[in-house]
C-alpha cells in the first residue's frame, strides 16, 4: 500500500501526535497527473561567488549594475565578474543595515548613523545634517527617503531626491496607537508603518506641508515583534506578528487584513525560543515557488514558508542548526546570499548540492503509520520512490546512500540506521535509473514513524513510498 511518506514540516507539541520534519527539502504540488500529488525536492545549495572579508555580511543591495555589501564597518561594491572595490567606512561594526536608493543615491542606515553613496560622482559620506536622527530602516517612496526615528512612533522624510538633506519639521507620527515604530516598508506606493502592537498605512496625498497622510479607516491591530522579519512577497507583505494579547504568529496581508499563515506546530516551535525579536526574514522566488525565509538567531532555527503551496519546511546548515544565510539580494540574474559567520557571498542555486563544499543534510520524518485498531503490524518491505542514478562521477556522492531509521514509541527514540543505495553512475555508462530503494524485514510495531536522511551532494527527489505489511493480533 502507498503510505503518506512526503509532506511538510509539522512537529507538534507532542511528537506522539505528529512528528513530521522536512529539512532541506521542500514540497511541490504536482497537479498535472504525476505519480504523486506532492513530492519533495532538495533545497538549493550555495556556490561561492566572492569573499569580501573575514567578517559577517550585515546587508546586501543591488543598485544599478553592481552589488553593494556591508561587512564589519566596510562598504563594498562588487561587479558581476566578482571584482570587489571598497567604497567607504561605517562608524559601526555590527548589527543589520538597511539600504534604499533613489536612482542616483544609495542610502545606508545602521541604527545610529546614515550614509549616502552617490553613484554620479562616486562618493561615500556619512550624513552630516544635524536634523538627521539616525535610523534602523530606510525605504524610498515618491522621491523621498523615509526613515524611522529610533525609539519613537515617528517617521521622517528627506529632501526631494536628496538623502543628505533633512529638516526636523518633515516628520509625522503613526498616532492610532502610542507604540513605537519598529519597521517600515513601501508596498505598491503605500507606506506601511509597523508598531509593536499596531500597523498603519500612509499614502502620498501631495500636501504641500507634508506629503504623507494616513489612509482613512485603515488601522491594523497587529504589530511586529521582530523589526527585520518584514518582507514583501507574492504581491503581499509577510511578518512575525504580535498584538496586545500575544505574539509569535506569522501573518501575510490580504489587503489590509492580516491572515495567519503559520501552523500550530510552527507556532509551538517559535514559542520555545527565549527571544524572537531578533528574527529576520527575506523573500525570493525560484522556479515558480515564492519563499519567505524566517531565521531565529537565538532559537538557532530557520523556517521557510512557500506561498505557492502554503507549506512550511526547515533549512539548516550542517553542524550549525540555523541556515547560514544572513542577507539576500537578487543580482545579475542570481540569488545572492551573505554568510552570517564570514564575508562570503554565495550564489544560491538549485543545481548545487553542497554549501560551498560543506554537507547538506536532508531529512524527511513521516507521519505516524498505524492500524486503526492499534494492533501489531509486521513491516515486511518498504520501498521509497526516488529519482535514482544520480551518483557523481567520483568522490563523495559517487555511490550515494539514503539512511533509514524508525521510531516505535512515537518519535522519542530511534532505531539504528540501515542504508540503501540511491544509484551510481558506472564508469563509461549512464546512471542506474532503474535502481530501487528497498528495505526488508523491518520488524513490527503498533505505531511507527520512518525517518530518511541523505547527506551526499547529489540531486534529491522523493516521490513517495509503499509499504508491504501484515496485520497481527492485539
């Protein structure tokens, strides 16, 4: 019989209820008459593009024909061929940075200070205007740089098309609730202002005194618990939300209404982290999938929501925990990501099966498999349907293996591993495409969970599984 082998991440408060994991694998719905309605594909690997320093990447931004990167206290320009040029020095050495451009100027803020890189004359300078208050985040809208005024509910705008010029009177406050402004985003030429417990939306009214006004009747009683979790994706906005009754749910905006997209299982995992305000997110699209990538540094975990399927999966770097990706930019036709532990910039690619040579461990833990009467079931034969014959010509992955173990106590303890070959490529030949991944004589259980792991740097596609069983007695 076919068994529910593939699926999303869903580890419940009690693993006896649900212990599903989907690590470095993402579900794809096949609605065109394929072998299975849902299959699992391996997540992308990381190919080194360039190293800018020995320090973590604080932020990245694609502007004109270059990629701009902040690492430690240095501001770099990177050409498409990987040539790196230092362009300036920041006054801070750590913490995330935010960037936006007006077509000619690129503005960077690091919490305490602001900086302008002018592409027309190739100059980099710290904003010296005494009216500039510092900022954590910056966006551009209708000719203005817009920043949050730290530790207040206010936002400020620059002079028109000039990020070096600020006027202390060009300020407004999100007044629907007296909470501090923690994040802001330009979406469809509307300015979303996220407070701790509420969100307001402004538009450019053209008013001569101050051009931005709140949209009448729009007041969202959900705020943002993690300022860097806000990301635009799939014609909407996603963020890690809170209100005056609780926190730790992921929402997306349907118009001006937040809709919860996190599952109870994801929310349970988030609730286990001692700090969630440091969470950060980015979004990207690849092969029709729209991914919202949410990392919890304190929780040492990365969760990914796929707007194309509505399903979640985990991403993890081997022997690290969380995914090592810290920042993102789409540049020169590639998904570029920065490393949280060094100054490496990678290309994120589906046809790369390691992280700059480091192992990617892919894990699928299934749903509970049991007879409705909870009788003993003898597991005679398990066959996992995968794409086989994917071995490499030499080295690790030339004889790729899948490692299977199982739990008969609800996911609390696990058996020893048994291995099975995925299919190599014989010398001078083609892949073993007819290779079958089969395990036999797997014992008996009243309630079983299977777990499959793959660590070889090869293409991974898991289609489904069948199980030959015999029903025993009570």
